[in-house]
C-alpha cells in the first residue's frame, strides 16, 4: 500500500500549489494589463490620426458643386460643354500647359489638363487689376495651376477641377485658397498627377 505523505511533504505540496496558483494570477493580471495598454495605445494613435487628418472644410469649401460621371473621350474640334467653364467631358488629345495666361485659352485642351489633375481658375476680363494680381499669385509656382480670363462666366471668379466647381464674387474670398490647397497636388482626377507641361500653350509663368 502507498504510504501517506509525510506532514512536511504535504506542506511543501500545498506551498507549491499556492505558488503555481499565484503565478497563474500574475499572468492573468499581466494579460489584462497588456490588453488595456493596447487599447490605450490604439486610442492614442486614432486620436493623433484624427487630429492630423486634413480638414474636410479645406477639401470641400462651402459652395463647391460636384459634377459626376464626366466623359473622357479624345475628340477633334470644339465641344459643346454644359458647364461654363467646363469641369470635364470629352477633350482635345493634347493638354494645355499649366501656368498663368493673360488671354483666353481653348476649353478642350484645358479640360485635358483637368483630367491630369490640374485646377483651373478663370476670371471675368473686367476683373480689377489688383484681383487679377491676387489670382496670379495664387497660381504662381503651382505645378498643376491654370489661370486664364474667360468671357461669359457665371461669376467674377470661377475655380474648377475635374468634376467640381466653385463660383466666387471676389479673388479675395478665402474659399479660393482652400480650393487651391485641396487640388494643388493633382491627385483628385481620373489621371492623377499627369503631365501638365509638354502640351500646347505658352503661359507667362
């Protein structure tokens, strides 16, 4: 018959069992603490990402109108666009070089530039000279900026990009800067960051 454990052996066994149980509790505490810490880190990362996210008001200035489902065919000759100035649609096979123009430019190559990611600011020819200068300063050094006068505009200044348009009463409207910031990198177009040089047209800058 097996001999009953000696008292010392029983105490040692109880101590060992208690030690193992305590280790298990410690591991559970560490797991819970680690899970809580992971949640806190995730919340901090999410908060930082939210704070660093571009302001939606900058991406979509008040009054900006969207025109969906623009066609993208290449055509010869002129196109009868439904929006003035056009924000998309069929266009010339060669794009307009981005930059500052002091004379009107054809719609068809300009629309091709929009397809490549350009933004196009047009203004009524009778706009005061100081406002024209302000527009030129807004477009200067913008690789995807296009500026030109245009007769028959629905507003003194109209900012357009592919599928979007913003009508403004003045070149000093702060929404213009937000529009430029939202579209300056040429990424919001069917052919993002496409060519805006090597086409047609001779801009001043």
